[in-house]
C-alpha cells in the first residue's frame, strides 16, 4: 500500500531592519512579485502568517504545502535568488517539515500487521 503524503513545511522567519525601513506599499510589491515568481509552474502552495505580536522567536511564518518535495526545493532555491534573502529582508529562524495526520497514515499502513 503506497500512501500519498502531503507535506507541510513551516518556515519561521524574522524580518530584518532593511525590510522594516521599506514603505508598506513597497513591501507588498516585493513580496507579491517574489512569491509569484518563486511558485510559478510548481505544485506548491503558500500561506503567510504574522507572528510578531505573539512571538519573540520569529516575526513571520511562511507555510508551504506540496506532494512534491523537489518542487518545494525549487521554490526555496528561487527565493534564495531574490532580495528577500539576498538583502536580506528576512532571515530564516527554523524550518519545520511535517506530514498532516501522519500518524493516521502510519496506522493505516501498519493495520494489517497489528497484533
């Protein structure tokens, strides 16, 4: 039995002073163009969450979802070539890969062998 995994990758980010010095319209333009280009043609989705008001570890959380870790890898390589990381406007604090309900997939896979 081959089960399909949807991977969710949580990327904890911290905005740098260079990012905060930009006007909000400029931030929106850069973020929009950067993500559009990084995700183009790849089966990866992205969501963004603001965390600065609630967390001292990171200011933002980027969440990527995909069935194809190779596609995710390409997204990250594309992002590394942009101002987001080149300036840098953001620094990566931590990357947490996860499988949604992975334990259920494990239990389904192992059920025929359970005592």
